């Protein structure tokens, strides 16, 4: 496999639609991450790789990579993003199960909002709407509902 830079691999995977073909490149790129440990962008690379692993359907590897992020805010942001990326694979049950593992209720609400927005964008607005009932933070619930309405309007159904 040709040598590529870690950020290029993860970004390509996040943009790639055929993840089963791209995942070997992601795994290969992750092996190069220790080389970036002392660079300024290392934590962002971990964030990017965690999201890419989630998008490839490997939620466990996504969490493993996210746990390496020392910056607690970035780690939390990364963990919140994982269910939305898993939803993009079509495995909604896995995404919702992952949300349950997030200990902070506000972070759970943010993760559920991301799941609802992904569902709304994929024309599963009824399911997205039903999930908003599980969002405990009212402001985040409103943002989720707003996103669903926007997607309905874009589709000409609102």
C-alpha cells in the first residue's frame, strides 16, 4: 500500500462514500499517527480519525482513538460526533446504543441532535422527529427540531 499522510487518509475517508474500500487506508494511516504525537495538530488528527472510524462502522475503534485525546473538550466533542457518523452507515441501533454510553446528559442530547440531523438529511424525518423526544436539553431539542424542519423545507415537504 502506498505511503500517505495521516490527515489526507482520514479526510479522504470522510469524503468517500464507499467506506468498505477506504477502510484499509484508514487502518494504515492510523499506524502513522504516533509519528505526529509531538506536532501541534496531533489531537485534531485523533479527532479526525475517530470520526472516520465511526463513519466506517467501527465505533469501538472510534472510541479507542477518541480516548487518546488529552484535551477534554475536544475528546467530548469527538465522542458526541461518533453516533452521528455511525448513523451515516445506516446502523441507527448501534448509534443509539452508543449515545446511551455517554455519561453526561447534555452530551447525550447533543449526540442525539446529530443523529436526528443525519436522519433528516437522509429523508427519515419521522424517525428523526420521534428521537427528539429523547433529547433532555430543551435548547438542543429545539435545534434538532429546527434542523428537521429545514431538511423538510429543502425537500419541498415543509
